[in-house]
């Protein structure tokens, strides 16, 4: 149970980082996630079935997700279409593209196909549980990705990307092209989403064209939960709380799936629970649900 929660939380945290970059850093409402996530899974599954190395498949999943982000950014910047509609258009088109990638099949199984996770399970099977080995592997991958992401946002370009979301006029006054910075940020975000989808396909053993349904909602829920765990403006803390929020969200979904029957809930209610959770997070953040220091009134 705990191993499964940790594995899913760590894998999906890569996707939530993508949501964090678009929604929090760039202030860009990107719906491409629901399409780029299954895109990464489809690329991974097709390449593994054809016998490609998993590392190469992961790299191409990142490239595929970045290409989806590039399409969204071009629709937004070149055609001047609003950000939300641009992502919806790309997400809609990616449904057909994902079907094409999987040879017009809605589902592609990896049951007997060797993956990174099957190799790790076989290698570690003699001295530890397969699930434990996968947890360690995912933790190392995610921690390595976190370090790289933290270093990127400490560079001049990463700082400019953060400034773009807060104050676009500042970037323009510095003689930089805001469209190019926004474009690269959206590509990076969706590339990470594609990698998360690829890892998900390997872990679940299949790729499905509907794998990204509601993914942006779960990503926002994980992001908002993490914001209540750690309150800091340091980039290392921001990326850390994304990881913790993703793990906690998966734990809450596990509890809802396995113990929701006490409240007469089923697996069909998970999206309802997620939506309510996001609404509660927004209400709490707006009302400032924090203990306020008492102010001593001086006697007249």
C-alpha cells in the first residue's frame, strides 16, 4: 500500500511540476496536460513494443510532450488565441494524434514487454521487494530532476521565466522577448508531463488514449495541497512541496478508493472528490485559514 502510494506520488510529481511551471511560474492556464500526458505514454509504449531502449523512449516522450507545448504556445502567441482555449485546442487534437501513434488502438498493453521497472524488479528481487526497489529508483529519478529544476530556476533564464509570470512589462523593458520565454517554459512543462506519462505507462503496464482524462485537475489539486504544507518563496521549497503534495494527494485518493464505502462513495466519485478538494483549497487560501497573532490593546 505505502509503496504504491509513494511510487504513484513520485511519478505524478513530475507532471505536477509541469503544472507548477505553467500555472504558477508563467501564470499560463495550460490545458495541454490532458493531451501531452497520454502522448508520452503512447510514445513510450509504441517504442518499447518495437524493442527500443527505455532511456531512448523516455527522451522521445519528453520531446513529444515539448512539441505539444510548442503547438500550444504557437497558437497562443502567433494567432493571439487566449491561453485556456489554446490548450484546449491542442488537447483535443492530441486525442487523434495519440490514436495515430498507437496505430488507431485506444489501448496498448506492455504486459510481456521489458521495461525499466521490470528490469529493476528482476535485479532487486534477490535482496529486496520489487516494489521497494521501484520506490528507491523513482525517488532517485525525481530527486535528480528536482535538483536540475532548482538549478535551472537559479539561472538568469530561469529567473527571467519567473519574472515573466509576475511582471511581463519588466521582461519587455529588459529587451527580452516574452513570447520566446513563455514558449520555452510551456515546452519544458509539457515535456515533463510527457515523461510522467511515460513512467506511468511502464508502471501500469499499458498506455491508454484516455490516460490523461482529468490529469490537469489532479495536478492542480496536488499543487494546492502542497502549498498548504510548506509556505516559502524559495524555489527549492516550491519544488519540494510539489512532490509532497503529489504524494499526499495520491494517499487521499487511495483512502477514498478503499474506505470511501463508509460514506457510500465508489471509485466513480474520485473526480467529484478531487473537484471538491480543489474548491476547499481555494476557499481556504482566500480566507487565509491561519492562526492570527493576538494584538494586545493598549489601555487609553
